[in-house]
């Protein structure tokens, strides 16, 4: 990739450092999309030995790149995001991907299509980890930052995606225990 194209990609990705999410950090400030993506990648990296049948490099690529569309739209929490938002993000992301030089344009087009289809083990794992990372981050944030619907959402979010993998079912159960205990401790 020539230097101008590389810098353009990096400048776009840098926007995710300033794009905040609905969730807060344990220190009490809003989490950025870049921080979420970094922690998600760390999560996947530490689990690579739990899924020897999967291409964990591909899972890491999915985790790294999954929220690039938010560089164009900002973050919209899952409970407020609708089909119109999803379509706009997909369109803007593909517009950006179409500006990339080959082979990156083709690689990312294929990767995003696989992620959207959620038919491969890799895509299912990335999606489950994405949801579990969000639930765990909520558990780390102060309850004063939760909105009312999150008390229920944190009990179920990611269950469906984790169900594909025995290890993630156990992990989801452990995260649920933390959620229940967190709420109980504050009562």
C-alpha cells in the first residue's frame, strides 16, 4: 500500500478513538469504539487455544475491523439501532472499502460479507465475543451509568450467540453471575 493510502486508512481509523460508545469504563468515563475494539481483540487473542478448529487470525481481523463503519456514523447502541441505521452504516462502510487499493478492497469486502452472513464459525465467534465484551464492560462500569433497560439486557445479551460454543456458554454464565452480584451488592 502506498504511503498516502495507508495514511488515509489510519486517519479514518483514528476517528474511532473519539467516537464514544454508550458504555462507560470502570474509571467512569465513556468508552471509545477504539477501546472496545482493542479489548475485543485482546479477548479473542486470549481465547485462541479454546477454538483450535477456527481460523483465529480471521476472528482477530473481524474483531479489529467490525466497528469501522462507526467512523462514519458514530456509535448507536444496539437497543436504539434499527434497520435504517444498519443500512446506512453498511453503505458508508462499503463506500469507504471501495476506495481502498487492492487486495485490501477485495479482502475487506469478503470479510464484511462473511461477518454479515454469520454462517461461519469465525463470524459466529466474533459476534459472540463482541456481545460478551459489551456485557462484561457494563459489569465493570458503575451502576449509575446504566439506563433502566440495561438491568434486563445485561441478563440476556449475547446468550443466543454464545450458545454456539460450549466454552462461551460457560463464560456467559460467569458473566451473568457477576451481573447478578453487582446489582445485588448495590441494593
